[in-house]
């Protein structure tokens, strides 16, 4: 018997609403916490949403849509089994393990839910929504900077004014610009609109001291060039962006005198590989793992397998604040996902983690070559897959709520075009 009008795509199936909620929440943190002054536990609304998505996937009888992501499911399940084995070998507290599981695996559940339940029409609406928020972010950021004099880590625009809020801006700008530049190079967006987005983003990156976004931007441009056919439009945007990068990097050096010479290759390498980050007691990005190995992980077996998922974690909840973090949190290893993962799951776990992005990249390339996905979404996802690996080393944003935006984009090449209802195949089977 046909279920008329129940959970049709036009009326937004329940899983789609949950996906929209999870994607939208990080985009409204500034409004929620700094304008409405909502309590911090509101952010855990996303946890209820992904748990709901997990329930929809588990209890859904039709598994047909999952075949296209079986390799990724197998990889994640293998990573989970590996972490479970480590838990029994490094038992401390089930609370620590569950907290670590939540912080790392919630994004995989969200990724699979997007691939299974979302449709291309939903994706289009999501990108339009992000474009609108991009322009909303312009006056918000300008007011924060010129009226309230927020800058550097505190200049987060729609993401708020807490220290490190602009880490979310990096991901948001990456998504919007990748989408816009690919569209422009495929003659789907005007030069002026795409160019203005690039200019605005680079200016805000300079004001917020997002110095590494300049390198993200260059990677976006290079990858977009390889993913699209040659045209004079492409050459034009390259010349304009090169000029804008020169001007905005000059602005960055002018605003923050300590960055003079920052863009020289020698200085970049020295900053990236120096032993300490902000103080003599903190680890740096590229040198974090060697430094932590020397200081805290002398045994080869511990370097290989780590101390166990969740056993080095921290939280605002006392019960989840581990003894390891209490002893060594001053090293600020939590600032970088790679360092965090190395301590908890070792080199093997870190390889599992990075392998997800690598496998995504090659699976997306294959789907694009076989005409199985939208080329625009595939191109944006390929750029994000590469930059995700950079983010693992650069900061810890992939562990925070902003990480949902990354996994959302990575899942887009796996969504279907046709407007199916969530339980359509169950209905057909019952007939």
C-alpha cells in the first residue's frame, strides 16, 4: 500500500531536517552564543541529531544506497574495531572511551547519513544558504573589527568572538570559494561575483590574521585549474587573484609587523618546523609528533598504537577530563588533530584517520570519470579532501563542530539526483 505524502522529498524527510540542522548550527554559533547568550550545552543539540541519523540508518531496511560507500564504511568499521581493541589493552574508563568515540566518529555517521539521505536538490539549497550567509558575514565582520575592535583569533564573523572562532571561518571560506571558483571556471558564475568573493575573503583573512588561509587559497586555485578545462576566464581570475593576494598579504604585514617576511619560503619552513608553538611549553604543528614522542612516548609500541582512544582527551565536563590531559594539557597538543590522534591511537590510528580522506579522494575521482556524480560537487569535494589532510596537521577544527561542514562536502559526490522518499523501497518491497 502506497504511503502518499509521507516523508517525500518535497516535504523534507526527517533525516534531511536533521542534516540541515547539523550543517546550520556551526554557522549560527556567533548568533546563538553571543547575541542570544544561550548556554553552551546548546551545541550538544547536534549530538542528538547525529544519534537520530544513526537510528534512521540502522533501522532502515533498504541498504541499496550504501553499496557506493561500502569501502568507506569498511574503513571506518576497521578503525572502530582497532580503537575498541586499544580500549581493552589500555583500559582506564568507559567514559573516556565513549567521549573519544563521540569526538571522532560522529562525523563519519554524519557523512554516511548525507550520502544516503540527501539529494542534489537539497545540496543546491545548502550552497545557496551558505552563499547568503557569506554576505551576511561581511557586515558582521566589519562591525566586529571597526566598531568593537576585535581582531586576530577573536574576529570570527558569524562564528563569534571567542578565541579561535576564526578556525571555522577557514573551513567556511574554503567551501564557498571552491564552489564559486569552480562555477566561474565552468561559466556558471560571473567574474565579478566570484572575484568579489575572493577579494572579501582575502581581506578578512588579513584582518583576522588567518595567514595560512592564503596558502589554502592558492591550493584551491591550483586544484580548480586542474579540474576544469583551460579558458581565458581561468587565466583572468588567476591574474586578478595573484594581484589581490599581493595586496592583502601586504595588508597583513602592515597590520601585524611581526609577520614581515612571513611569506618567504625560508620563514614559512622555520615557523612550521620550530619545536614550540606560542610558548616554550607548547608543541608546534609539524614538529608536534617528534616532540611528543621524545617527551612522553619513548616506547615504540606506544608510538605505534597510542594510549587508547579518549585517554588523552579533555572536556568542560569534569568526568571526561582525563588524568593525561591534566598532567600534560599545558603542552597544548589538543590544538592539532595529528598530535591528538598520535597520542591516543598512535601511528596506525593516524593512518586510519588520514586514509579516510585519501580514499574519499580516489573514490570521488572514479565517480567523476564514470559520470556517477555531479562534477561541480565532485570538484569541490576533491579540493576539500586534500585540504582536510592539511587541516589534520594545521589545527583541531576537524574535531570541533566546524568539522561537520567538511564531512558534508566530502559526502556530496555520493548523493543521488533522483527525489526518492526515505522509505520508498520499503514500500515497494511491501507491494
